[in-house]
C-alpha cells in the first residue's frame, strides 16, 4: 500500500432497464428537493 487514500465514488447501477436512473446520489437528490421547496410553508 502506498498510504494514499482514493476518494470513494458514488455507487451506481442501472441494470437492464429501459428507463435510465437519475445518475445522482440520494443525498444530491434530497438537497435538490429541499432547495426547490425551501420557501414552502406548512399549516
């Protein structure tokens, strides 16, 4: 071992499906959703 850490890559698997996946992580998708609804109010 060289002692140099390799950054982890996001896990991605699309399998045999006609519709492609979003291509982002759950965290990225959640961040985008929160930003999109950040000004929403709850009653």
